[in-house]
């Protein structure tokens, strides 16, 4: 699933994202609204991951939604 589709279906996939990254707050998911770059940045900040790792996590998450 590409980034545009994730953004368009954000309300539907937000619950799955919350389950996967439970340490992020509801506010983060509300602000993200499907913005993969913002979400990757918050994952990087919360989990101490590299930017590449955070982007890969978001990308892999998107693929699980197909």
C-alpha cells in the first residue's frame, strides 16, 4: 500500500498502527494523519531508531495493509 493510500485510509489503519507502536500517544497518531514522514520521525524519537530504520518500519507496516 503506498503512502497516498495510507493517508487516505488513516482512520481505518490507525488502530493497527497503535497496536504496532503502542509507545506512541494518541496525539501522535492524530497529528500524523497518515503522514509517513512525521510518523517515522516520531518512531525515531520514541524508540531511538535511525531515520532509515524508522522509515523501513513505516514502509513495512504499509506493506502489511495490502
